[in-house]
C-alpha cells in the first residue's frame, strides 16, 4: 500500500511539474531582481514558453519594454543531473541557463539594453543624471555553487556613453569585466574608445568586503564639472583633467564610502 501511495504521489508531482505555468518564470525573475525586471504576457509553460521582459522605471514606476524572451527546455541535460534551457531574445540565440544540485550556470549569455536601465537603479543622485548609450552583456561560461562561489567571466560593453548633465557630450566606449576564481570576484573598467578615459579595478572578497578604485582622464575644460556631478566620489589629482576615485564597503552592509 505504501509503495502505491508513493508511486501515486510521485506521478502526481511529475504531472504538476509538467504543467508548471510560464508565469513562474516571472516570479523567479521578480524575486531575483528585487522587482526591477518583470516578465509580462507569459505564454506556454515553465519548460517551453515565452514572454516580454520589462524594466520597472525606478523614478516613475512605469514598465519599460526591454525584449521578447523565449525559452526551450533541453532534456539531454538530465543525463548530467541538470535542468537546462536555451534562450532566445528578440528572435536571436541568447545563451543557455542550467540549474543542478551543484549550483547554476550561464553559458553564452548575450543580452543588450539601454544603459539607463542599469544606471538609473543606482541608489544615489548619481543614478538620475540622464545616462545614455547602449550596454551589451556577454558570458562565456559563468558557474556558481549555491554558496555563491563563482567562476568564469562576464563582460559588459557600454557603447556611446554620455550623460545629460555634462551637456550630452559623448564620453566614450567602455568595457566592464567581472572575473570569478571560485573565491572572490575581480572587477575591471577599461576604455575602448573616446576622449574621456577611465581605468579602474577592484574586487569582492570572500568576507563580503569590496573595493573599487581608478582614475578618470580627459579634456580639463569638459571635466571641470565632474566634482559637482560626482561629489565626494572623485578627487582632483593635481594634473589638469585627471581625477581619482576610491570606493569600498560591505556587500550586505552600509553603502560605500569614498576614501
């Protein structure tokens, strides 16, 4: 009798999972982003479905269209004890996500969005300066265990960067890099083009402390307004058109303090 009950319950769970609705993906994205990103107009199931990614404007609380997202379950991943999905964004391949008892992975992930979608979320007046340009996120293989020890590489390219309070003048093109070695995350910010040069690096350490420091160089006349815009975040170095910044903090503690 107990075996029959266990078999019945097992089949019932499998049936429910097979019919899991697509809106569960919205619930997961909502929780993971703190309500910043939603998946609306969901169709299909959790295994094969789609919806429209939207970003919630932090100022006006409006839904801003981002991209259409479709996903397809990859049953072959079960042979390596993993549930995996291939993604399509706006009809183009956008990588693969996998979840297993060991953790999760993102492979070949590729997503683009206006820069303001990310930068307007900075909890400071700095986030409301009117950021422009486009961002492209790419990963090769990013893998994390459930203790958030991560390995791999994430690249975020910011093209055509500008900001309204600096008269909308083009700043340049930038590359933000995140590298995981299984213990800590290492960050970099490099300039790939343009006259306003930024070079910086930092790390998120195992004790949850983080630091990020670097320099900004460019046209002295153009950058003379930078201290008024960035406040205590930047300090003149004494060289015309050059500023330094040094930030640090705890990832689960108080906001960063300039040093």
